[in-house]
């Protein structure tokens, strides 16, 4: 059994924890929601790197042996620094552009993510690899993280917020839409309600879970005496985290 740390700017990373627990039910997970500093989406890279370091130190002091950066924005801006500074495995989020490019029938792929993710070189490099094959259109999910953190997952206000960022992708002809922020899968039912039925949404979390399983089985992580289960921690109030944990 291993002890795994997982962190996000808030509760979004729970959508990754959900997929991880499906294939690794016997491990110990310590989840850190940095909700006192959420959202990360419009913050500077330096700020996100500082927060990520502080969280990693905290998780290491609790004995974790590997860390999942369950935040696209923190992965895009901080994971390279974390890997250079700490001698444990880090697994990060990858915007699922590749499977979206394989799956699109219209030849237009939509990417919904934060501004921090969409402006990061990591994303721009991935996008550049497919720019000749398909048209890739992007939209920042404005207000999506705030909806999730305030537990507003449906209703007329949530629908109008989601519609405002989703409709430009649909209008551009996207039939395959990548969920490039870990908070967004909590709004998937609303997105599916807004989009025509032939639009496919792709969540990279199952692929991230498989990557973690490979990292653990590749070895190098000694068995720990941690008991299986999930510990939920947060830098701010934990009400949302606990409620959303019940939904996953
Ligand atoms: N859940 C995050 C992500 O995957 C961060 C969103 C935010 O804090 O802006 O990008």
C-alpha cells in the first residue's frame, strides 16, 4: 500500500480522485484543497509555484510517497519546478487533446480550461502538434470554478454561466470538447444539457489515474503502513470539499 498526496486549488481534483479510486481502491489518499487561495486560473505562475511548493511540503510532512497534481493550471505552471526540486514521483494533468483529435468528426476540437492553462507553453506545445490536423478552438470557463466551489451545480444562474463559455465552442462547430480543468466535470450534466447530443466531452482524469497506477507499479515506492482511505484537508473552510466528496 502507498500513501498518495493529491492537490488542487479547490475541490476540482476530487474528479481525479474519483477515477483514481476506481482502479486503486486500496491506497491511502491525502487530498489538499487550496481553497483559501482559489481560483488559480488568473494568478501568476510565480504565485502558483509558491503555493504548490507549500502544499507539497505539507503533504510530504504527512508521509506521502507520490503526488498527483490534480489541477491543470498548477500542472501547466508548476510541475516542472516540483519535479526538479523534490525527489518523489509527480503525476500531472494533460489536456486530452490527442484523444479529442482522434475522435472528432467535424474536424473542430474545443478546449475548455482556465486562462492559466491555455496561456502556458505546455498547452501551446500540445496544441501546436495537432494544429495541422484539426481546428482547435478554446474558451475559458469563466465563473465555472466559482460555481463548483459554491456548490451551485445546476439552476438557471449556473446554466447561463456555463452557456456563456460553452456556446462559442459549439458555434465554432466543435463536436468534441476537452474538459481542461478538474473542476469542470462537476458541471458535465449541465454542459450535456446545453450541448447537442452528438457532442462528446472528454475528461482526462481516467488517463491520469492509469498513469498513477503505472508509476506505482513501476516500483521505487516502498510499501507503507498507511491504512486505506481518504483524508480531506483544506486551507479554507471544508464544507464544499466534504459535500462534493459525497457526490463522487
Ligand atoms: N481545478 C483547476 C484546474 O484544473 C484550477 C482552477 C482554478 O483554480 O482556477 O485548472
